[in-house]
C-alpha cells in the first residue's frame, strides 16, 4: 500500500511564494524507484502537469506554463518531494497533487501515466 500526502497549501497573496511538500510511505514502496510529479487542478479544468523529477539522476522537467517560477526537488533518504512556487499569480489557484510513476521521466507527463496519487492540497492566490 502506497500513501502520498501533500502539505503546505494555503492562502497566499499574488507575488508571494509557497513551498509544498509531499511525503511518501508504504511498506513495499521504494520511493527511489519512482519518477515523482506534481499536478494541479483548478475548478472546472482538467488536471494539469506541473513538473516531474527523475528517480535516478534528479533530472527535472517543467511544464512550459510554469517554467522559471517553480522548483521541484526530492530527497530519496526521507521519501519526500517539494515544490517551490515563486511569483504566485491568481491563475495558480488550484488543488496541487503529488504523484508517483514507475515510468521514466521522459514518459511521465499525463495523469494516466502515474500510478499513485495524494489527496491534494489547496493553494489559493489572492489578487
């Protein structure tokens, strides 16, 4: 059984920054073997890929829509991943999800390519 839990969401003013965390656990879950990703979903919109980080060399891929404002990092020793968002905009308002995929980084972009999901954490950016 795999459990992913996000934390760090909240209400932030536009222009501010926020760091989200994802903690992974599970008796047979080998965090270091998974590509880890972040998605977000705004009301009435599809779930959107934000960024993902490789399990073996730390390579990172970001969505063009957020590139330059986000930083994804992972710590395989503590089974955690983070997402730092700078220069927040109202359009960043969404539920943010962390996810784990057994696919390599270059193949992990769509929600159906990820195997495990957290429940999400709400980020609201006020103008």
